[in-house]
C-alpha cells in the first residue's frame, strides 16, 4: 500500500515543444534520453492537448485548472484577474514551499515590461520571460552578468544602443546571440541551476514538501542552439515537413496568409524560407529540445541526490506545439493541427503511477492541475478546477478518462484585423475545427474535419466532403454541447431565487 505522505511536486515545462519532439513519442531522429527514461519509469500520455495554441492562455489554464474562456486570460498580453487562485497559492497555503524558475507569462511582458505578479504563493520567484527580455527584473541576465561577465559584456556589445524589446525573438529570422552561446551560460542551464538550488535549499525543513515549477524557454523561436547541440543534427537526414502550400487550397482561407507571414505579418513566414533553410530550422529545433532534455536530467538528478525522487510527483509537459514547416507554416497562431496543440505529457510518481504505461485517451492541460490537487489532498481548495485526476486515468479506474479534448483560440496572438477565433474538439479518432464567421472572418463559417485514424497528418480536410456531412453535423453538435458543459458554474446557488 503506498504511503499517504504528501508528495513533493515538480512541474517541468518546455515552451513550444510539439508532442512528437521526443524519442519516447516515436521520433527516431531526436535525442531525448532523459525524457525517454522518465517515460519508462512513469506514464506517457499519447494524446495530451494544450488548452490553447498560445503561451499565456495555456499557462493560465495550468495554474488555475480552468479553460481559457473561464479564467479570462484569452490572449497573450492579457493580465490574469485577481479573482483566480493559482495552484501555487493553494499549495503554499497547505504548507508547501513553492518556487518558480524561468518564464511565467500570466500577464503582459511585451516592450520590456516586468510581468505583474499576482498572489502566486511562490517564496522563490526567479523570473525571466525570455533571455533577451529587457526588464530590470530579468533574473537570467542578472545571473549571466554575475556568473559569466565576459559573455554578458559581449551580449551588451551586440545590442548597443538599439531598442531590444521582448519581441526581438518573434521578429528574428535567425538565432539571436543568447541562443547560441556556450551551454554553460545558456538560459536553459540557468533554469536548471536555479531549480537545483531550490531543491537542495538547506534551510527548508526536511518535513516540508516542495512545489517547483521550472519553465524553460526552448524550443521557442528564434531557432538556434549552442554548437555542441546543433552539431548533433544534420538537416538533410531529418524528416521533411508534411503538407504543402497547395494543400491549403482546401483549408480555411486565413491559413494561406499564415503561410506567407507569421504573427499577423510581424514575423517571417514559411514562404520566406527555402526548403534547405526549413530543414535547418528543424535541426535547430531538435538541438534546442536536446539541450532542454540534458538540463531536465540535472533537475531530476537533484531529486535523487536529495533522496526525495521516490516521494516526488514529476510532470513534464509544454504549453503548446510548433508548426515547424508542417502544412506550409511555421511558429504558431490560430492553427489547431496536432503539431501546434498536442504536447508531450509524462508523469512519474513511484508507487502511485504505473511505470511504463502509455495512455491513448485524450487528456488536457487542466488535468495536470487536478492531478496535483488530488495528489496533495488540496482539491477542495480550488473548487473551480475543471480537470480530471490523471492518476486515476492511468490506473484505469472505472469512470475515469474521457474521449474528448477542447482547444480554443480567441485572437490570442498578435491581433488580427478582423480578429480570428478558432475552436477545436478532438473526439475519439476525429477532430473538428471551427474558424468562426462574423465577426471573426466577416464571412461564412469555415472549418476543418479530420479522420485521424486514416489521416494522422491532417492533410485531407473533410469539411466540405458530402460523404462526411453527417459526421460534421454530429461533431458540430458535440462541440456545442462541450462548450456548454465546460462553462464555469462553480459560483454556488444559495436559494431557489
């Protein structure tokens, strides 16, 4: 019988890592030995969906356990309302020592803004939105100046007097200086180092459980990695993207625009690159993932060295995916292809989660929140959390699990004119995506419909296929029912009227 002590909890999140960018997900070309071992020791969820294809709405879903339409952080640059309790606040109130290292993104950070902190419960808050972010509170750059002053001085010389705001990485076609520096001075190394310091903190009483969120920035664009990692990959040997520009003629009309430019015209698009350059991006991306994998290994090793690995619930995931040339697009946006919205999700908790288990039913980001609440005995403290306990799903408890996952986008990236809103529902082996009409597209409703069993790459859009009309109608009705079902009705009714 497993003991009933409250576990330590470690959540490690990469940024913009698609589900298939890991060896344990069947990718034979990428090197992720740490994640592969974590999966063999725990549970791998094969169909884990982010709540949004954009950073801030998805991250807010993890920290609140709510769908974006309920927590209200519907787009990057929106501040999470004070009314929402965070998972970290709940655990801090329950006696956990809580720490954050890396990106957070529950508020506006563009233009060098210091992200406004909410009542988050973190005792340690080592925040840096990204390596180049110019906020004076960028703890990575403070560390870089202290630990690697020669690298920091060279970085400052590359910046000069030019404005270098937090969107520099979005506008860059190639790697920035801090992307390719020596691994010892890299942002990913900083995340791991600070995470290890938190785990090994000698002032924490042995009886006090810890809750740590370690958020890497890689493999977020711009694409680039230190030479030691980039040299591991030869672009010509890596898989080429699926789909083509011609494929988009059968897809919703805005997708062709996203093939030409990214981020509402503020960043390079797929068509700005040659096929050879796209393969170079793939190699850069894989190198970035491998670097994150290495640094994840350092964090997990600290658990073992502290003697608490057996008593720690570890979750590895990402906030969303990356198009990476698939369907003739790069980066992210309103697209709901699996490469953009399906993420790695691996959980290990010795004695409580079955080792080596693979779960095929759809799961979601909000489920991570509910899993931590259940494991720590704090579920009642966050009544608005909307997920399910993944431990029950992994163990095959009767009634656990679901056959659907919901993803929403509400003009969540750089604003479009007119705005674009999309909603996706994965049900069993099918996916339906609505590109909402007025006022979003100032026109008719457009959509996508895929048979994922027959067409896992989502190349054949069945939306206008006469033989799929009944399926389209049934899934549209199911999507409407799901949207109603996930509405936040946690505010208690205290009387009949």
